[in-house]
C-alpha cells in the first residue's frame, strides 16, 4: 500500500472515530459492505472518491481535507490555475486533479481525471451516493454504467446516478482526460 493511500485511510478512520460512528454506520453511509469499508479504512484497498465524498457530506468535513489533510479557506471564489489543482494518484489507472479543494462548503467536487491508456487494463467498478457528470476533454474511453457500455470521445458528456456500478478505461491508443463533477 502506498503512503498516500494509508494517510487517507488513517484520516477516514479518524473521522469515523471522532464522530463516534460504528463501522456498520460508516459502511451504511457509503452504501457498501462492512468488509469493503474495513478494507478501505485499513489502507489495504484504495478508496474511491465517491466513498470519501459520502463520508465528508455525512460528517461535515471537506472532501479535500480527507484527501490531503489540508483545510479549505476560500469563501467567495477559488481560482485554480492550469495543472495546479490538488493532485491525487488514487491508483495507477486514475489520476485526479481537484479543481476546487480550497473552497469551503462546496456543493460539488470538480476534478480533472486522466486515465492512462493500457490495452490490457481491466475496468474497475465502483459506486457512491449522489450523481456524477463527466465531460471528455481529450482521448477516448469506454464507460460502463449499470451494465450499459458506451464509448465517449472529446466533446461527449455523460450524467449518471452514482449509485449504479460504473467504471471506465481509456481506448484509442492514448490517455483519456475528462472533467468529472461529483455532486
């Protein structure tokens, strides 16, 4: 396990303990099994952003704080310069750049997500409460939402129910880059 994943897992566990929530309650908040939740909290499995967002919304802590350990301070606006957002290597097949992590009490979490091309990559599925919007910036990707497979290219977008199993992978021989909004 990477140090970054372990640090996020420690913050997740610390949040649950501070809020005096049981493991069963935390798993229910995230809409996952107790075993899956425990694997996230232990740091043995990477934690999907949607799971972190569920916990942050339920317990009133900023998503960026769970990810980075830093508190947001901006109230009126948050300017993020190109390639200067909070970057998170969630796992080898996804790179997230948080675009509004400095804004306190956000209603949505925008990210630039880059999925490297790997012909042999498997699609990793996850689900989370809320909705998700994705707008393709460059490249191509296959996305599967609730067993429906779709192909997206630059300029395409998709909005879906995050509680449905979903996953994606880059296609077309190069990385896929998209704007993702988790709402």
